[in-house]
């Protein structure tokens, strides 16, 4: 496994602040990113990947340390989250393409976020860090491309929340991308997303240690964040996969339960997933990204009044949409609707449903199901 390294790019300054959808602005903001492969002389072989909610810039290879984020960069982060998809001869073939992945604005893996130090005070931003929209994430990465000297991408790729960012980039910067590959995602936050994300936000903010978001230097809101992750986890992994992963024995927790005694291994599994997550993620970042997802609407963020107007500048683009038949986070009908709207607006589009027992996370876990379609879409655009 090749060694990867995180780099940092400045994407705003006092003279050129990053304007946010909320009306706020950020100065002295940075984006953490990694690259794989080589940029060709024409600078037209770049692929930008948008990660899922709790992902990072580290998509491939091995990276054991990132400066400034030691608290969150646990062993679980060392191997790239899409390692089996990126590399020579793989779905995203780095012998042909220059692959870029950046940590989201508002993140906790090196990009400027709530846990970053505010240069004016020397303390973490905490509660003072503004709300982030998906279009803000996209704008920050467009500025990263400017810093890299890349005018037009060969493709944008993203799954789940990353698929929303993929669609936002393609429609807000239509002249900067040719191939668009959204996976297991939708054009807007559904009622289900709003419910699940609101439950998670409530879980974090209800933790007494949350302190309105200003918990740095004190006790972190681990219980609330663990509960939020448990709420989300049941939509990411299919029930059959969850049962397979659960250990046979029932492990009683040493704390947190005064009356209830676990009666099934699935309870131990869920608690383990929640508690493991808090060691590698920041609660404030989780809130900002849940909010960005919950409020996402492709039309509203592009400030467009119709899909016809929105896609009028995208006629040159080619879309490859992926669904997972067992997905209960972004149901396949969300992608059916997406494909229908694209075709109604004369956008070239293909739609593939992969059959998997792993649920929503299949796009992360099963390269053998996606690779042929990914390679064809990237190497032989129709």
C-alpha cells in the first residue's frame, strides 16, 4: 500500500474571504486534500471525489498522521476509505487520472472547521463557527482547484452526501466538469433525511457536555455523539449485514445503563460503533455537516427556479447514476427521479442499480460491483 500525504491549500484571506450561503464569511480558511496519480500537461485528467459525511481527504493509500488533527486521526483513519477503488488499474485508474479528495469545509481532518483555531483569539472556533451549506463545501473545493491550476475536471464523483456535493458542483460550475457520477444520493434532502438528521442533531445538543458547542478544553459530548452515530448507522448498513457483523456474545457495558441489561448481540454492536466513532470525529463538525445535508436542495442552493433552467448549461455533461437496491438511506426511487429529470432536460444519463446485501454502504465496500461501470464511464464516455 502506497504512502499518502495530506496537503493544505489556503482558499480565503482578508482581501478575498469565502462568502457563505448563510451570509457569513470566512477568512484565513484552509482545505486539507490528498492527490493520487499525476496531473497531465494539459491538466484535463483530474477527477474530484467528494467524500461521505464522516469521511476525510484520505481516500487511498496509507497515511498515519495529519498535522494538527492528532486527536481525531485514529488507527481507523490510516487506511484510505476508498482504497480498493483508487490506484493503478483500479476503477479510478491513477495510471490515467489525477485523483483529488479534500476534507470538507467545516471538517475536523485538517480543513477549517469548528475545532480549528481562530487566528484572532487563538482558541477553537466552537460555537462561533458558522453554518455550512453543501454549496459552501463545493465553493471551497472550486477554490482548491484554482490553487492547483485546474480549470476543468474530467469528472466529479461522490456518494451519499458526497453525491449531493457532486451534483452541486456539476450544476454550479458546469463549465468545469464533463463526467458526473453521483452514487446513492438525491437532488434534495428527503423527509427521511430530515428526520434522521434532526434526531442526530438533538442527540448531540442534548448532551450536557456539549456546552453550546464550546466544550474544547473540557469534557467532550461523547454520549450525544455516540447516540447520533447509532441513529445514523442503522440506515448505512443493511440489517442482515449488521447481524453478520455483530459478535455472538452479549457484552454488557461498564457504564451508561443503570437498569437495562443487554439481551442481544446487536445491542453490543451498536454501542461499540457509537463509542468507536467519538474517538475519530468532532461533535461540532458532525452538527454542521448534518445541517448541511438536512437543508440541501439543489435548486435552492443554485438559486434556480426550475430544473430546466438549472441544467440548461449542462448539455455537454454525461451522468452515470448508481443506486443500491438494499439502500434505506437514499432509497433507489431517489435516483430514479434524478435520472428522469436529467433525461427530461436532455442531459445524457445512464442509471445502474447494483444488487447488494450491504445496504447504503455498498458503494464504499464492493468495488467488484461498481468497477466495470465506473471504468467505462470514466475511460469511454458515451
